[in-house]
C-alpha cells in the first residue's frame, strides 16, 4: 500500500479550460485495462518538456524532442502504457511517428503537432496497430474532467493513481492547475521512470515555458529516488492553454509570476512525492535534508549518497537504528575535504550525532521510535557553509525484489 497516499476523488480534480482528455482500452499489453490516453489542446496552447538524461532514450522521447524543437504548435499528446518502445531501433522511431501521424490525421493536424509518450517493458516492439485502432475510442471519450481516468490509464507497476489540482487567484481571476504522474520503480534524479503532465489555463508568455518546466522539474521530479535507476522514457510536460482572463505573465519574477511558480511547484512536488509514496514495496516516506554545504551541488551529492544506499534503505525498512550507515554514506559521497568532526545528524527530533560523534543524549530506543514511523526526516549538517538541499526517497523492502523479479510475467 502507498505511504499515506490514496487515489484522489475524480470530483476534486479541476478541468483545465482548453484541455480535453480521452482514455481507451487498446490491449497494448494486457486486455481489459486502460492503456491509451490522449490529451487534446485548444489552439493557442503552449507546451514545454523535460526529458530523461539517459543516453539510451526511448523512441517517443526522441520524437518528442524533434517535434518540440521544430516549433510546431502542439495540439495533442498521445500516451500508451504496456510497452516503452525503447531499445527498438529505427522501427521504434517509425512506430512512434506512425502513431503521431494517425492521431494527427484524425484531428486535421500535422504529425509534428502531436507528442508521443510510452511506458512499460523495454526492448519490445510497440504494437502500433493496436494503438492506432484504439485512437477512435480514446477520442470519443475525450472530456475536460477525465484527469483521474487518465491517471489510471498511464499506470504500470503503480498501485494507485497519482493526480492533483490547485486553484489560485491572479489579477482577480481564477487560475486552474491540474496534473497527473506515473511511476513506482526505476526512479532516480535526472528524470526517473516517470511520466508527469501538468496543465494550467494561466496566460504565460510561451517563451517562458521551457525555463518554467525545467525549474519545476528540478525541485520535484529531479529530487526523488527509489532505487537509483534512470529510465529510458522519462518525460515531464508543462501545458499552458492561456484561457484564463488575467493579464499575460511576461516575467516569472513578477508578483503574478511568483504566485504561479509557487502554486505549480507545490503541485509538481505533490505528484513527485506520490511517486515515492507508491515506490515499489515502499513502507516509509523519507525526507533527506542536507544543510551547511558550501553549495547546492555538494548538498545534493551527500543527500543522494544517503538516499541511494541499499544499506540505509533496508535498515529503515526493518526499523533498525543502524545509523552508522548514514554516516558512511556521507563519508563516501565524494567531498574530498570533508571534516567529519563538523558532522551533525538528526532523525526527526532526535539528535543522533554532534561534532562527528554520537550525541551524549542519544539512545537506540529514541532512534527506533522514529524509525517505526511511516514518515521520517533525516537531517545532516556538514558545517561547511550556508547551502541546503532536500531529496525524497523510500525504504527498500522484500516486495521491491518480488515486483521487479516478476515484472514481465
């Protein structure tokens, strides 16, 4: 079961003016499951994306990048689950382009106005005809309120749908933000095995969208890790339909820009946290906060060393206060001139280490008490400067092995 996360009620997910969503059962990998989703965007919408940094990236990622770089006005997104269309060579690229062309033909668009997304098993050919055959049903299903259906339709090993909405006032006008994501394993920064889609009707200068998408990814989807693997298909897409009635935002540092940035950040982090909470076999949601670094980069270096450590994660699963494993991860993180005598370590409200050694007041009973919680914060002080960064992870359980051992069966 996910850690303190349940699927949202469909009525809590606000339609975004300018976006319609349709979902179908195309039988991409398994029968009788939602596995094909289309997002249809009104003219005037702006779209930007952030994609995996894995050099062995999937065909749909390559096609998405091509279409965005071509500068065509994006009017539709096409998402399939069940097959990643990764490791499929030239035929995989041809299949991704073929699905774009098929959807574009039905909508009276150019193929470059469609972005394709796939998730599922790597190195298997996309059953392209099944995807194409499912398009008419997905289009017939298209409604503004289908955010939950879509969140269900993009799941793979996820156990629960991940979607959320927010509303705020800008210039006296209501602005809506809604988003969905999928992901539960093969999760690591530099984008993880996740797909994330956030849409708003805010009026934003289109030239600002790529920067905004990157800023959002950097503080949300690029700050989570489950198992340290970076996938081939990761994509985060930001959509602005521009249908709200407030004056156009032309500067993200303006008061209106900052309001929107804060709301989008909170939404993106909620979706990113949901991925960790639904981590394959996860029983605990762990915040790793590293403070006192010389810069953000070394804070993240230490945070990821802790968050990726199988020894740390398995100890947390067992509620075993074997906290020397955290100190070992800090030490091997790669800071050559780290002074271990400056290290401070807290586990929630429990002061574990001070000046590099065991705090006089620390007891294993206190550590075990915190580790029995479902949500835990690790806070490390480096004593080197004023920088601080946070990442989010989960524990590592027996079930994680079982899920991944049986993934293709």
